[in-house]
């Protein structure tokens, strides 16, 4: 792991001069400041390994874990302002920087998400992108047939038809409305979706099988956006005269200060897989090949992920955890010789804060408008093992290590 820090300074200076009505210099004020755009980065490695490299690197897997934090300031150019002599006031001259606010005050603290959080997102991404993922779930569908959904509207109709006092009728109707929603959400909706999946798998069977056979032994690349959230806020105009060495040439009355903030978060996955379809040259291998194809179409295997889906309240736990995805990945990487050539989960959060000041120049009707922007970025990358996120080579089984060894030998020139 290597660590790097960098700084990009932006030095500025300014001078304010105030004259008496007779033209003589009354006062001079000079200030300077340096605004630093800063960043820090920690990473494992970068760049493609050499031909003679002895490191065990997956095909295309040349990166590693990485964390980058960066704060960049975009400041307005320097101003040159001249205010005329008026009445008992002499002229004012100003040359230099003027900011709507002290730049460092625009930065907000960035919280680095824990590694377990990124591993959880990565686990869900793998479960959605593995090329051996079935098109339908026949095993789960058959197991859930014992709980056939109730006919819709019937319970509500009977409650209304029963009549009775208005208070009791309202209570019974409300109870049945809630039951109808649950009946739809967890009964009819999954049932209809399963039937649609079976229809699509049957309709596109020849195309799915041809693609599945063609990709066997190849590198299958996948990229998917897992999460995208964006929010923005702004403060109401307030009076301010900004940040500079002097305020004698600006009017506080009528000034407007506006601050806007945009927060955007993206999480995406990029990876590549390899799986192997049994050739089917004899009777035994032919049966195994047919089983692989049938499971690809309809999901006929009963494995740990199916058992989890049939567990009561598993849907609620999947809302707040990735247990279902872990079970699905465990089942997927235990079959079809499936491994990941490489896999990365990427996290990118960008906070953009903009401050704008508009005020009137002293002794004139001219408006001074200045704007500064602060961009904060947090970028993270987590690398997966060939069998998923959150694992180490020490946690792999003997069979999984044997697959990795065979893969390494197959790539030896």
C-alpha cells in the first residue's frame, strides 16, 4: 500500500487605498492569502504487470484497493475597482482578490464508508451480474405453491356486504384493505412475475442456450450501476460583504449572498467472469450438460439461496443486509466452474458547494458579483477475490484453490 499527498496552492494578494477629498492618500491596506486545493490517495498498485511478472494476477485485474480524497477550489479572478469622489468622500481604489466567503468554510466533512459497506454493495452486484444466473426460479416457485395467494377483493367485498354498524364496517374494511395490499405485494405480484419469467425463458430458450454455450470458457464482462443518489439545497439570500482586505468600497445594504450545495453518490460494479459448460461427449457428461442448460433457463437447482428465499421474513432481512446475495453467490460459485477474473466495486461521492455574492460598489450604482466553488470528491475502489467480496485466499476451500491453480497453469506460456 502506498500513500500520496498533494497540494495545489492559489496565492493571492490585494491592496485597498482610500483617498481624502483633496486627493491625498488617507490609508492603504494590503493583505495576502493562499488557498490550497488538497488531496490524498492510498492504493495498492496501478498499471499492467510486465511479461516476466511472477505475481498471480487475474486476467485484466491490474488494480487494487484505492481511496482518493480531494478538495478543489475554483475561485473568481482578481478585481480592479475604482469608486469616484463624491461629496465629503474621496475616491477608493481596490486591486486584488475578493471572495463571497472564506473558501475553507465551504468544505464539508466527508465520511469514508466502512469496507464492510462496500463489500455488501459488491456482493449484491455480483449476485445480479453472474453469467450463470438462471432466467427463472422454478424450484422456489414450486416450493411456494403451498401458499397460493388469496383471490383479490373477495375479503373486502364480504366485509362490506356483511353490513353492521358504521364504526365496525370501517374497521373491518381498513383491515381488509391492508390485507389486500399485502396479498398483492407478496402473493400475486411475485406469482405473475414468475409466470412472466417462465414465458420469457421458454420463448428465448434457443437464444439463451446459444449464448450460454458460446460464452463457456470465455471472459464475460459485466458493468452495472448499483446505486445513484443526488440531493441539492440552497440557502435564502442573506446580507454579506464577503471576504477581502477591506470593506470600505462595498455597501452592505442591498447585498445578497446565496449558497447552494449538491451531493451526488454513485456506486457501480465492473467485473469479468469465466464459467465452463460440460462438453457432453459421453452419457454422463451429456446429462450434466443438460442439467446446466436446464438450470440456466428455469433455475432447477435446490441450493442454499433457495432455502434462504423460503425462510420466513427473509425478504425483510434482505432490505437491511446482503444475506440473500451472499447465499446466491455461494450457490453460483459452487457450480459450473464459475470464477471472477476480476471484480471491482467503485464508490464516488461528490459534494459541490457554490457561494455567490452580489452587492453595490460604494458611491456608484454598479453591482459587484463574485462566485466561488468548492468541489469535494471521495473515490474508493474495492477489489474482489475470484469468488466474491469480503474473502481472502485463506478463506477459500481446497476445491476453490485447486481451480485457481489450474487457471494459473492454463495461463503459463
